[in-house]
C-alpha cells in the first residue's frame, strides 16, 4: 500500500476521538481541490471569497478537518476568525456569505468538527461559533442552537428562455420587462471602476432608505480583485442617469445575485426586472444551471414575493450558534432604533464613513 493510500485510510477511519487538524485554505492547495469537486461547495467556500474577506476586513480563514496534513481532504469545514473589540471574538462560517455548507459526508464528521470549534469557545479563545449550513443540522449533543432563520431562493435555469419568460409573473415581471424596453433604458455591464462608482452611488441611496449604512467601497474593490471577469456590475440608466444596479458573481455553473440597489423614484420603469432578465439571458448563454437569488428575512414579504414572481423556489435557511442564543436581542433592537433616528438626517459622506467603521465588526 502506498503512503498516500495509507493516509487516505487513516482519514476515512472514524475513531471515537478523532484528531482535528487546522489548515490555511489560502496556502494549502488541498482546500481548493476539495472545493472544485465537492457537490456542496459554492461561491462562499472559494479561496476567492476568502481572500476578499481577508483583504477587505482582515479576517483570517481556517479550515478544520480530520484528515492529517499528508492525506487528501475528504471532509472539511471553513471558518473565518473575526476579532472585534466592539462585537467580540468569534468563529464564523463564513462572514457576509448567505450560506456555507460543511463539506462532510455524515453527521459524525460534522459533530467532530463542531466539537473542536466548541472547545475553543469553552477555553475562552472565542466568544461564540456560528455556522450557516444549507442542509446540515447539528444534533443536540453539539450544544448548537438556532440563531436565525431566513429564506433562500434559487431559480432553475434548465428550461428554455421562452419557457422561463412565460413562467414569470405576468404583471410584476413580464410587463415590467416590456415597460423597461419601451422606456429605452440603457443597459451596461462589466467590472470597471466607472461602473463601480455608479453602483455605489445607488447603493448609498438604497441603504439609506433601509436605515442602514452602505458596505465600504473597499469591500467591492476586494471582490473585483478576487473574482475578475466572474464578477459583473449590471446597471440600467434613463437619460444617462443610473436608476438600478445589481452585482452578480459566477461560480461553477451557477450565477449568484449578491447585491442590488436602485433609485426608488424610477422603480415604476422596470429597471430591476430588466437587470434580472439580462442576467438570466447571460446565464443561459453560458449554460449555467441556476441563478441563486440570495437570502431574505422571513419578515421581508415584499422581497420574497419579488423572487417568487420569477419562479424561484424558496427553502428555509437556518443559522446555528454555540453557545445557543438567538441573534435578536434587546441590544440589537436598541441599535436599530438609533440607526433609524440617525441615518435619515446624515449626509451621504457620513454614511460612507459609518460603513467603513462598522462592517468589519459585523461579519
């Protein structure tokens, strides 16, 4: 038996107390190999996403696995180390992602990796651990409890373009697309600095409308540097004025809608519908199988309805935390109240500064 085969046998052999190893996914090439082949891996596992998080926010990624350094990876779970004087020290799998499935083959592997992360909390290294799986569910013995629940929407792109268009809601989607075409809205896409500036101005407007500061512009610079041509900023304009924009990222045969923004004064023109329709056509041309439309708060019925009007199918998305506590606390409510009182009166420059200061603490 070769040393590689022996190592693989060691990795696959389950013992009562398996050793859990830590590796740096930005340096250990085994991680990228696992992400390329594992069916549960998505955009949010990629080294490109992890590198953008490290570049923009200083988060250090770490992968947990029961496979020793000399063996191929057959199981793994990625976290980022978030160190904040404001919100505490924590392990998150992974920040600013909609989800991040543990790359394991059974509940036993998941429990071993979670037990290792939990011990680091118990010894005082971290305040808590949060995971964001799409399918996996920690059992009661892990001590993890539900911290939040969302709805995740995905659109199957296997039907023809014509079939897809006819499946869209007639008044909310089809007629809006035709309205946008009649209005002569100009469409452009790419990943240039000029497009980012247009996108970001709309993002500031949108976040202000939602009583939130905008994500820092350096986060989008980091994403553009990491993903290159796989990232597209899509913008529609009326009479040379940008009125709506979305940011999408392509990964392994799927296209991910990650950020969207608009000038609400022009929403009646159908700009956002035209953006998604052009994205779907682009995805079909590249033989992509799916458009992931992101997570929605369960209370965001308008956003959920918008996604379902495209024919996207929603599924529950549950976040888990150890120690077990929900994310919604009295402090969170107090913070929201403060933001609602401050943000409407704040100039855009102040909102941008607030975003630069805040977001590295909230991942």
